[in-house]
C-alpha cells in the first residue's frame, strides 16, 4: 500500500515479522510493528500463533535478565 518514493527512511525491522516497518513500538532495544503488536494483543494464548510470537519475543528479552 505504501508509495514507493525514493526515501532513505524505511523504518525499522520488526522482531516479530522481520519486515521493515515505519510504525511500531520499541521494546527494550527491539522494534515491534503496529501490525504485530495488534495481532499479539488479539491472539489467544491457546492459539498456535501465540507460540510463534513468544518465540520471536524471546529475542527481545535476550539481554541477561535471567541470571
Ligand atoms: Zn511486525
């Protein structure tokens, strides 16, 4: 949907979908796009996708939080 203007700014890479998006939130040092954030919010914990999100989220919390 986005227009292909020759801009340098392509946003940041989302840790969940691993696509460059320009809208999203920062979590620790990572970036989660609005699409994934919305998806995660609406995903039931027993839904298969939820495990995928958890797996991807693990990257976000990778810094030594657990010792
Ligand atoms: Zn995403």
